């Protein structure tokens, strides 16, 4: 009787091990199938902004229009809202936003602007009014007002239009070019 109980217990353990082995095999096959499936799918990252609004899309070598508009607006304001006091911070921020191939040129432009402004006690602020994105070209057109002060006195308020071109590498967008377009009348 004792021997029969031991034999029954051994069969139970053996059957339990066999069932676990089968489950492990099925799990490995399922993970392999999922891995192959994920490797063949084009990835799009959806970033949900902290404020209510539409989601941003980036991936597969492209960026959604809303994402480009928001990035373009942020870059334009960062580049054009300059004072001698915030030039260092602006240069650091622009370096993080720029594509590695353009960091030197864009950083040099910010440094030159800061030096020019410091010598004349100038400050500028950019107020974007209209932002248009071209997702196919990874370009953004930003129109708005550029206000200039000497000391505390406002000396000009001009309508300006800028074109920003970006490059997308491994899901990270970086500024390639920043250029002023012809005068807006």
C-alpha cells in the first residue's frame, strides 16, 4: 500500500513536470512569435502632451504636423527671445534641440547675437502668431512679431517669418537650419 502511494505520487510529480515543460515550450513559442511580429512592424511613437490636446506622432522617418508645429514654435521662441543675461541658457537649450551636424553653426549664431546684443544693451522677444508645418519636408514656417528693446525702451516691433528645417534620426528630431524669410508687409 505504501509502495502504491509512492508510485502514485511519483506519477503526479512526473505529470506535473511534463505539464510545466509543455507550458514553458508554448510560452517560448509565443514570445518568439511576438518578437518576430514586432521586428517587422513600423514603429510610431505617440507622445501625449501634458496639456489637453492632440497627441504627437514621431516615427518611421516622419513626424506628425502637430509635433512639428510645437517643436518649431518652441525652437523659434528659444532662438529669438534673447537677452545678454539668458544667452548662455539659450545656447544650451538650442544645442539640445539642434541636430548634431548643425550644433556648431547654430550655437555660433546664438553666441554672436548675444555678443552683439550685450554691446548695445539689446533684448529681443519673439511672439509667434502663425505656425505651418510641412511634414513631408520636415520644415516649419513660423510667423510673428519680433520686438526689440534697448535698455527698457522698446525700439521696434516687426512682423517676421522664419523657416526651420529639421532632421529625424532614430526618433529624435533636431534643428538643421533656421533662416529668416523675406520681409512680411
